[in-house]
């Protein structure tokens, strides 16, 4: 899939919403991008696409993991920004997965090893007109 140009935060949320509508339970979404790249905005859209309330989604920078439950699906939203590799290994991310769960991990480059597929990588990069969003399925 070619990169998508998001000129506004609304565009970033819309890209997340589109991905959310297509995700199968059990998928892990790995988010990459520098500070302020739009990772949490993307996850808000992802939540909406999964039928969850996007207004409840906030950055889990200090809580590390936030859970958003719906009737059909649960979204586990993880932020690894403040953790070192040993701390990441200690939080047992594999325990968050399930047959009715989507896991979205911000700062995925801090993972000590890749999660079990299916995996979708989302890369957000600042460009002069906004940000590019590149989505890659890894199976």
C-alpha cells in the first residue's frame, strides 16, 4: 500500500478508522514515528473503526497500557516511550492478546522481539505538508 498523506489530524484519525474497519481480532498494530507524529491520533481512529468511542482514547504514556472495551472487541493501547528494554520485557505484552482483542503499540521499535502475527506496521513521518502514513501487513 503506498504512503498516505495526512495534512491534518482529522486525516490521521480517518486513516486509523479505515484500518480499524479491516482488522481481524488477534492483530497487533505496531506504530512507529517520532514524538508528535500522530500515533495517538491514529489509534483514536483505529478505535472508532473498531466500533469503540474514540473520545476515550488518550495517550497511555504514563499508564503504559490502556484498555478500551466494546461489545465485540477490546483494544489494548500500549505506549513504550518511557520504558527501557528490560521493563518492556517485564510487562508481558503477549498476555494482552486474545481472540477478541486488537493490540496497538506505540514506540514499537522498543520491543525486544516481534509479536506473534498477524501484525500491521504503521509508520508516521513528518513531511512539509503534514505527515505520511505507511501501512504494511506482516503475516
